């Protein structure tokens, strides 16, 4: 069960769940004449990118997205014949490696375009049979994070002019990123869609017609208004549409069960020790938990250095023998204590669920996120490298 560590704390990942989630997303994308990009950045949201990638490749996923060059390089042997988007653009000194491996950078500035042009041999020395090197351009339509601002017509015109001077490069796609796609009550996505239209019109005026457009994250795939608008924009510009689901691949996002998505990850540990403490005794640093009765305390070999958030101290629960046991006192760097006074028949070695189900009880990454003031994304990404990933 836990081949790479003898310490019994591990994450169990389900290939079946990942495959099922991908198929739901692919079908939703196909209904919009679109293709789903498999977003496997941040080690596949903490799940383990090589294994997630292998599952998605077998299922026919052709496009993948990572954050940075380092992530792409780690996966390079598997990614060879697949398209790999590098979402965070290009940093100084990376262009030669990016082009050598035929990764596809999402550019957001003229500076990045200049670095790329420098790294790709100019057209006159390229054999005429060599296709131009594809790049993608991000338009900032409201995230204010990266990309050329949608209404910066000067920068868009300059980008187009630079491209015309570098026929060895091809602007294959224009993309944007939505800030509030999971909120159907927000008008922001509609506004961002209009801004994307405007930026595409500007590029058209300067002779640029990208074969592809991409936008939309997991939530977008379930919001028909967004999908319809994106399909309309793509049709209008004569482009194919790609959508970029991430968190939904791993079974999270809004209403996952209603949407046919299943969590891929379970996080487990085992009871390492049991002790009984007298009423009035304290547990863990600074005595933030004090027993009000003789109490049975179980030791779990997991702590905040494993990504088990310290904000769960005295708030979180785990599952053992199908019952909920509250965390007693502070989560420490490497260990956590739980109050198991009300659970009979426990033994050292019993399996404990941090995320997952046992009997009729269930704890999700959303539950831990709610208790620690964050989102499931962060809970999953935070699971430490010390926790072995076991694919089943
Ligand atoms: C992370 C990311 C996604 C995926 O978002 P989810 O909310 O996980 O579906 C899509 N596009 C970009 C640019 C991203 O950074």
C-alpha cells in the first residue's frame, strides 16, 4: 500500500476516478465543438503529474498545460508527441530550451516575443518544409495577472507587427483567463468575453487570425452561457476552441457529484500510538486542548510539514472505524493528536482517513478548506512531497 515510505501516511489516487472525470469533461467540451486541455500544473494539483499524464494520454487527451518550463521538462519523456502549453509565459534565458523541446509558451509581452524570435532560426535559414514555431498569446481581459491588456491597441499592434517580421513564428492561439467563471451571478465573465472579442478584432485589423482560441476553466465547462459565447467567438474568428479544465479533472470545483465528478485523491494515515490522559491534562503545544474527562488520545504521523494545515488545530476531524474523531490541540509539524474517547476497540495501526470516506462518513478537501480558510485547490496542492502518492 505504501511502497516508497515506511511511515504510514500516504495519498491514494484513483486512475478510474481521473479517467471518469476526464471523460465527463471531454464530452462537455465536445458538445461545444471544443477540445479539453488537461491542466496538470503544480504536479497535477498535488496528485502526481507523471501518473495523471499517463492516464490522460491513454484516454486520448492531446493538449496539456503546465505552469513553467521546469514542470514541462520533468514530464518531457511522456509529453514528446503531445502539445504542452506553458501557462506562465517565458522567463529570461528559457526560450532556447522551450523551442528545442517544442513546448508551447503562452506569451504575454513583446519582450517574451523577442526572446522567442531570437531562439528560433529566422525563416531564410529554415528549410521551407519546416513549419513555423507555434506560440500562444494571452490577453488580459480582467485578471490583471498576465497578458497584453485587451484595450492596449498599441501593444497588440506592435505584437502583430513583430510577428509579421518573424515568419518563422506562428500565432497559433489567442487565450484569456476568467476571474469568476464559477459565479453565475457575476457579470464579470460576460464582460471579459466582450473584451476578448475586442482584442481579437484589433488583432484581425493587423492581419492576425489565430487558428485556435482558448479560455475557460473547470467551471466554464458546466456553464452553458460561457460555452455558447466562447463557441460564438471562435466561430466568428474562424478558430477552433480549446477549454482548460484543471480542478474538475481531480473531482473538485462547484457541485462535483452533481456533475458526475469523483475525487481522485484519498489521504490516509494510521494510528501510531494510543494513550489515556486524566481529566484536566492538556494535549500538544501551548495546552490549547484540555481534557474535561479521562480521554483516549490517538497519535497520527502527519503534520503541517505534510501539508495538513495547522489551522485545523482543535477544528478538524478525521475518520477512524467509520466515526469522526476531533483533532485535539495544535497540529504540529510532523504529528497530530485526535480525541478518540468515544470510539471503541481502537488499536495501533488502524487506518485513519484525513480526506476520503469510511463507512458512511466522508471528509473532502472542500471540508478541510472551509475549516482552514482556503479552497480545495490549496489543500490538494499543499500535500507535501514527504507524502508518497500511491496510484490504484
Ligand atoms: C489553473 C488554470 C486553469 C485551470 O483552472 P481550474 O479552475 O483548475 O479548472 C486554466 N487556465 C489557466 C490559465 C490556469 O492558470
